[in-house]
C-alpha cells in the first residue's frame, strides 16, 4: 500500500542502506587463500598486531596528551570532568591547521609496537609491571604488546596567525606575548602496555608522562588563549586557563549525542565514554598512582567494565 | 596441536573431509565485497574476509551445509565490529579535541557523504539490528535471514521492522529527516 507508513519507512531505510554501493573491490581469491595459509606462520598475526598498534596509537595519544603529574590522581579526573562540558571541536574545523596545531600535540615519530611473550617481558620493556585482571575475569590469555615512549609536540606558534584566529572569534583585544613566537611544547609519554583479550577487549596502561615547556612559560595563559581560539567565551577561557595553570590538562570534547558518565571504581573516580548498556562499545578511563588505565571493549556494559576495573590489582 | 596451515592443507587434500578451499574460492570475493560495502576500505575488507574464513576453519561444528550462511553472518559481524571499533577510535580522538589527529583516507572520503552517515548509524545500533539490516540489504530473504541468524522465521518481519525504526530514529536524531 502506497500510504502504509511501514512501507514508507522500509523504503526510506532501504534507500539509505543502498547508498553503501559496492566498493570497487578486486578480491583476489588466490592471494586470500595464500594469506589464510600464512596465518599460522606468523605473518597474519603480525599484521593483526600492526592493526592493534594503530588502535593503541590512537588511544596512546589520549594517554600522552593528558599532562599527568605524579600523584595527581584526583586532579586527572577533574580535568576529564572539565572537558566533558567543552564544545571546542565545533569550531575547530574553521581554524587553519597551523593554528590548531599550535595548541595541539602531534607525534613526532612513527609508533612502534612490540609484541611480547609474557608479563615479565612487558615489564622489562615498559619499565613497570603491568597489572592485569586475574585469570577467569576475562576470557582467554591476553596477548601483550608494548608501545615505547613517544614524543609529541606542538607546531611552532605564529603570533600573527593566532591574532587572526582571535579576531575571528571577536577576541581581538587579547594580547599574545611576543616572546611566544615560535614556541613549541613537547610531551614525552609512555611506555604503554596493551593487553588484548578475546571478544574485542583491550586493557591499556601507561606510565606517567612528562610535559616540557619553556622555562617560566605561562601555560595557563597559553591555554586560555587556546580556549578562546577554539571558541570559548572569555570568562570560560579565563577560568579554564587558571585551572590549567594549576593542573595542566587538555580539554575534553564530547559531541552532544555522546554518552559520558562519571563512575566509581575501586581506586577512585573513572569516566565511562559510550552507552552504559554496552550496545556500541565503551571506553573506561581511570587512574591509580603512577598509572593511567583504559579499558576498551566492543561489547561490555558499565557494570562489567567497573567489575573489570576493580579486578585489576 | 597441529599447526593451522597443516590443518588447512590436510583438509584440502582429503576428499572425504570438508572442502574448505572450494568453499573459500566460491565465497571469498562475495564476502570481501559485502565487507567492503560496510567499511569501504578494500584492503581491510580482504583481511576481514580472510579472518571470517579463519574463524570458520576453527569452528568445525559449522563445517558443512551451514558454512556459507555462517560465513556471511560472520563477515557482516566482523565488518560491523570494525565499524564500531572505528567509531570508538574516533571517539577517543574527539575526547582530546586539542590533540591533533590526521584524518584517515576513509574519513576524508566519507566526510559529509551519505555513506558515512549510514555507517555511523549502523555503528551505533545494536549488533543484531545492524546485522539484520545489512544482511537484508545484501539480498537475503526472510528464510535466509532466519537461518543465518538463528532466528525464528516468524519473528523476522517484526525484528526487521524494529531495526528499521531504530535506524531511522538514530539517523534523524543525528542528521535530520531531510538529509
């Protein structure tokens, strides 16, 4: 029936799904078969790890991007809570890359991930003993890998560009110190130990990381201007800058449809990103002295994630 | 335990056993295309197609007539898992908005495109609903859907209806009715 709402909806949905037109794929069965046969000889396993490394790398940027003084456990989560209300990314796309990159950190070198055979080897490489959930909490034995220290840095700041960006958001009265010309901030993070379990579960943990700025550099003021550039109001930017001065951190941004939840784990507060019912995968961040943990899981709800966090010694 | 390559070779050489290689050659290209529809990236699609066959090999209980359907479902599931993993990764990246993240070729391609929207919505839905929609979109009949997903055939219509409703609701929530 033409007026049947179900039929209309079906057609509407099908039209959109049909937009996933066949990609131009030249699937080579001979190559695929050879690939399958190589699996047990280790090639595919390495490739899988390379893929895992890419994932770890993305998460690693989160780890390293959070300036994390030792014994600042509670403060870390203050930062996360602050970030949850930020709306910076909405304006970021309007900014030139050179401006964005003056306030953001990119990795200077390619990521390398090394697969290790056991916890002892991970400890030797990472310099700390990874804490893993006891056997039985997660299915199977984890595959371990280590991402070594990575250096991140901002692009040298160009005052003229920052002024232009400030003017674009109506903050042309803000003074950018002349001595900032060419300033670069550098952060060194890691190592990170990644434990990959069955069912798309990863437990990642990183050692503390250090951030270096020019001597006497007013980091809070720098971040205040960064917030202004990214579209925050002057009052908000000032407040955030002051908090950053006391507690260097990066602002977090979550789109409106993203679910973010403060939850409690054994070691304190944690932040859960994703649907608590586990329907679309979640990410749980929490920290303990000297260590930042992230659990990433494809099918895990809030209760299970908290239970897992609490099982990690 | 024997090495898996030995197992594959043994299976291929044994006429009395499950003809794994024939099955592979019959279905590999189609599975790769199905996966590529979902994740777009052809190279990765081939890897996931191999992964689906690898899982099949390690699941002897489905060797036989049920294997093609099982493969199809597994391929779609792997692709959707990949999609969700990418969505999660994108979320990590958004978490630190001040951290520079280069766009992947896929993101560059799909930014603002309908395919990107559809993929984002599929990635946000429950796995079962996404599977239903993708498999149906790939031409499976109700009976085939029921067999592949181990669902009572009489329930397929209702489940599909709910999946479509969920898809539309999420799509409209994100992009609006007229997108």
